[in-house]
């Protein structure tokens, strides 16, 4: 998610003599400054937490709805990375310090997180390879497009078998890397459910749902101490991220999984008929 749709170019009055590389670098750095500040401010009270999270959600909706060429910035990818780093640090340095999470639970969390990072890394690596080798027509725009090609307005290149462009990962999702994107989203979903539940049941009063499964019940006292409030805010932010990933997965089920599996199914049917 993103807390602001403004890039650093919109905020700071760069002159025409400034280089584009400096602007891009500032866009990439800004989320690592802005997100921690927002999370710290959100620890002030329950009302402030709600306001901050609502503003972040509204900003995400605005970014998704505005013209695609305006989203040509490393800001959004940096926001994704900074979000993961912030939530990880709060979990490892804040929630674990309360000594209510077992080593096995932390190991499972780290394993899920590493799996998530691996699949998203493979997604970007495959996308870069496909474009670099030219197998996805990674070239400058040509007014003559073939039937299987698509011009990406954000990447400003022509690609084959493109499903969509992810501004949050700053790359096109193509047929060769789609399975990694989907696996990354699934593991991110599981990681956030597991991590936020561990965090909330540690800092809040837990309730036994079934067997050894706990869910948070009473979180009224979390704002009395700053470190506990920060852990709570990070978990709420993680739940917001979980909602976004849920919507992304639903979209994959309805639109892109059938699109991806269709040609594979036809190949299997053709082989079976031979």
C-alpha cells in the first residue's frame, strides 16, 4: 500500500536543470522515510490509527484509478519493499521481545517470509530476463504491433504475452513469470495471516478459537506503551495489506488464472487426442 500518491517531484520544486536520475533516486528513498513516520504517528491513539489507515487506503484507490503513465515511478516498488522491512523489523525486534512466541512459530514465520521473497524475486528476475533477451519484445515502441504484443505505457516497451503491469513490483507480469507472481501473492497472504495473528495475540488479550488456535479479543490497553502501540499499528497495517492481497487473489481467480491455464489445458487436450 501507499500512503501518498505524490512523488518527490510533486513535493519538491525541482528546477529544470536537475537531472532525472536524482529525481528517481529521491522517489525510491521517500517511502523508507514516510512509512516509518506514519506508523509512529499512528501510535498516538486509536482515532489517529484509523485516520492514518483510511488515508493510506484512499491513496491506494487513487493510485489504481489514475492514468497509468503517471505511475511510472520507483516510489511504489520502494513502498512495497519498505512495508515488508518495517513489518519484519517490528515483528522480530518488538513482538518477539515480549517472549510469548515460540522458536517454532518464529521459524515457520521466517520460512513463509523467505518463500514469499523467493517467488517475488524470481518474478522480477524472469521479467528482466525476458525483456533483456528480447523473447518478450523488450524494445522501444513501434507503431506496428503484432497480434500477440502489447505496449506497456509504464515500461514504455512492447511485450508479448503480457497479463498486466504491477506498479507495486515495478515490472510487467508476463506468461513466463506469472506463476511466480501468483505463488508470491499466496505466500504473502499466508505470511500476513500467520504473522499478524501471532502479533495481535501477543500484545492483546487472546481468545481460544479451537484447540491451540488463538485470535485477539481485547486490544484496549495497547496504547499505554509506545513499543506495544507500534507493534499494534504494524499489525493493523499488515491486516490492511492482507485485504489488498485478498482482492488481488480474487482478481487472479476470476480473470488471470483462466487466461493462464487456458492454453495449457488446450495443449493437454491436443496431446490426449493424438
